[in-house]
C-alpha cells in the first residue's frame, strides 16, 4: 500500500464512480501534502466515574439483549452537544469521545488512518483513536480524546484537531465493521465481539 499525496487525494475526490467524499470541507487548505486535517464536531460522550463500579462487556455480552449493554453504557456515559463558539474543557487524565465534524465516504479501493495533530500533541492532547478506517466506511470518525497534560485544555467545535492519511489497496474491499454511517461519536460495541463468550469471566463457572 502507498500513501496518497495531495494530488492523489484530489484525484480520488473528483472520481465519478465511488469517489472520496469529505463533507463539509470548509477550506481547501485542510488538504495537506499527504493528509486531510479533520475538525472537531459538536457532539461528545463523557464518562460518569461514580455511576458504575466497572464496565465488563462479557457480563452483558452477546448472549444478553442489546438493550442491556446500552443501559449499562448510558449509566456510565452521557452524550452532550456543544454549540459553535462554546468551549469544552478537557481535564487532565480525562477520556472523552468526540467525532470529526466531517462526514467521510471512503472508496472501496482506499483505507485510512487517523492521527493527532502535533500542535495539539505538544499541549498534551492525545487522539487515542483506534486509528484504522476500513475501505467503504461512511460516517463521522469517533475520536478518543485524552488530556495527558497537567492542566485543563480548552477545545472548540470546528478546530482542526486530527488528520487523516489515505492508503491505496491492492484490490477493492467492502466495509465490514460495527460502526456504519455514524453522524457523531459512537458508544463502544465491544459486546459484539464473538470471542467474549469464550474468554469472558461471566462464562466461567465460579466456585
């Protein structure tokens, strides 16, 4: 696989059949020499530390109803929306799920990876995302934001916070992930991993 240059990215965006789509692209300057800068969206998922003692996907795994897992997550996490020009405070050591402002449509001949921008990394912000975006993915990309610094960081919807790097596949492939067409940050779907039924503590007989 080879990384796409700016010329390649623009060519993929101009294709009539299965083009690369990044919307809204507020400024063409977001397209760098080998990446596209992504802006922070308006939605966040924050953690409620005192709501639940722990989160164990195997205890509400795929053998339980989907609603059981959602109930457990919603007790420990909350979705909020921040208006334009309003600040969001990310405290030291805090994990928050955000998402890109841009909606992406990745062609079946490309995959992508998400990285933090160094300007924010030098302030202590880590984009600890599961960075691979599969071919054929459509939606906003969830970002795991962690403040690894010693002081609170202020972020705003619309700021350029991450970058996406595209690679060409040797052959087309369809998206087969668990997060299809999201329009904001997505709650974890770890409970859908089939191997949890084998390795989870809840499937082992307790003495």
